[in-house]
C-alpha cells in the first residue's frame, strides 16, 4: 500500500523509527501507514467513528505493530507520558472550536517528554474559491440538522498558538499541497453530507439546501484551491 505523498512529506524530516506513535483521528489510517513505513515500533490509531476503525483494521490491522482504538480524543483512555510521536493528519478540520481545547489537552497529556507532534491540515479557503461555498453549505445544513458544524478550517497560526500554549515548541511549517486538488469525488462526498443533513429538515428549507448542493456540484466539477500545511512541534517539558 502506498503512503500518500502528503503524509510522506509531513513525516520525512521526523524521527519515527523505533518510536511509540499515536495517530489522533485515524480516518482512513493513512498516517498510521506512513508511521509504519518510517519504522515505528508501534502505532495506536484512534478514531471515534466505527466505520473508520474498521477501515483502518482492514488496511493495516494485519501489521502486529498497530492497535486500533475506537475512542473520543477529548477523553482518550491512554496513559500519561506515553507517546514519542503524535500525528493529527487532517484531524482538526472535523473538530469544532468547542472540541479543540480538550483534544489539545489530551494529546499533550499522553505525550512523552521530548515527544514530536505533527499537525497537518487545510488552511481556510480564499473567498473566491467555489469550494468555500460548498463547505459553507455543508456547515449550514449540518448545523441546522444536528446543532454541530461539521467542518472548521484553522489557519496554521491558530493551531500553532494552541499547541505552543500547551508547552509544545514549534519546529517548522511546511506546505503539503498548494493548491489543494478538490476532485469531483471530494465535491460529491461533501455535497452528499449537505444533502443528507438537508433531507432531515422539514419543508422548503431542506429542499432549498438540496437544490443548492445540486447547483454547486454542477458549477464546481472539480477545483484546485487553498493550501494544506504541516506543523511540527517538540514537547520539552
Ligand atoms: C479526516 S479523518 C483523518 C484522516 C486520517 N488521519 C488519515 O491520515 O487517513 C478525521 C478522523 O478524526 C476522527 N475524529 C474527529 N473527532 C474525533 C474525536 N473527538 N475523537 C476521536 N476521533 C475523532 C474522525 O472520526 C475521523 O476518523
């Protein structure tokens, strides 16, 4: 299995070989795959989504160094001072501002002295990007349907200051993608999330949001816009 280039670039200047690692927000497990290929001693892959946990098990579960854990990163059942490498690859864009502080606390609590942290994410899109309209629609429909905004794009400077305020020393910033290629499959996936939320709303509002999702899929097709960045930190305290 190939390690995605973004993950490989984010890890290639980090010392991973022989280290105990945590992938925070395992999703498809791409960062776990990257950590394994860099020679990690073991990797705990944590997600709060059952289907994602299954995907990770199917993808890398055969490797005896991996433990996949279904848990909430705001209160993760792992001991203090444990992990020498922590990755959050594309985690924070699905974390709200209300959830962010507790996750930063927990990632810091489980980090061993001298640990490395890699935070990769998408910068806020320029207003001129059509994808920004689709993400805004997804957030509006999600918030109306569930009271929770599904997406938040944090500037690198904000995540940097969050972790610096938790005692992490900033080491470097890298660009992983510029621009980010949002494919027609990404567009469809995000439109589907908006449509699903819209379908749970009564009456004209749900219909109007669905129609807007359809219109944006037609208009956007695919688009290259925005940046994906990588921040690296060390925990010296
Ligand atoms: C976009 S995916 C990350 C991609 C992944 N790191 C990779 O490299 O393939 C985000 C993941 O974070 C998980 N997540 C979001 N909030 C979480 C929380 N509070 N606790 C645990 N997992 C969380 C989501 O369920 C999802 O599995």
